[in-house]
C-alpha cells in the first residue's frame, strides 16, 4: 500500500510553508509537525522543487478517511457525524 495522508493533515503541514520548496524541506516541516503519516506520504513524492502547495497536493497520495475530529465534526458514538 502506498504511503498516504489526509488532505487536512497535509494542509496543516503546508500552512505557512514558503514556496518554492523541495521534498526534503517538506519532509522536515511534517516532522516538525509531529505527523509521521504525512512524513511517509511526502517522502513518497518525487524529489523535485514544488512551486506551490497545490503542486504538493497533486503529488501526495491522499486518503478520504479524515477522522471526524480532523474534519471539525463531532461523533455521537454511532460512527455517524453529528447533525
């Protein structure tokens, strides 16, 4: 299985990142954020210079399984987001 992360985790790492940035710089930012899942996902992208956050987002393998707390939802224990 390819290393992947959620969009919200990646956005948290990229927020405030200066561009252009190379893969190693982005890995360091993820490490500083303490997000090992995103570190692995960024390590899996090509070792090129990225001109913008959108270029990084297009290169990283994303999952659609954000945890409800990451989406800002609350879970009432049923596994469904609260209304």
